[in-house]
C-alpha cells in the first residue's frame, strides 16, 4: 500500500524527491528497493544512514558491481503493480486535474480506497 506521495516536475528526475519520501516513512525498511535510476553512491549512503539496506543494481555493467540480491530486487514489481492499480482510476492515468494540489488529492483518494478495499 502507498505510504506517501510527492510530485516531481515533468523534466526532473524523481530522485530529488526521494529523501523527502524516505523521511515520511514510519520506520526504516529492512531493504529499500529501487531501479537503476537511483544507482548513486549518495543515495545508497543515505539509505544506509537511515538503517536500510539498499537493493539497487549498478547502472551499467561496466561499473563496479554492488550487492543487490535478486530475491529482494524481484520484489520491485510490487510498486509497479501499485501504480497499475492507481492508474485504473481514469483521473490518475490521464491526469485530468490541472493543478498539482488537485492531482495529489485524486491520487490520495485512489490510494485510500485501495487501502480500504484490501
């Protein structure tokens, strides 16, 4: 289930919002799974500092390999499935809401209803 959301500008990478989202977590996760876009030393170190083990593969095969167990990284699909469920809401998928505040409201409503149904 979704814990927190924040919007990123369309032209910016969402890794800039990651520290804010990590701070909203009720407690550090045992593992933090992310895709290759988050494969920076600074982000991994931030996760370690919060008490979470990063499961983020190296960006390219020519970079130094990092510990990223497949059995943990394969759970990344849980986040993808959550976004798939949220995008079943037409207003979320097509972003009918024009302002960031109203879009976040629709997103929170969709996530709340998913939470109640589960």
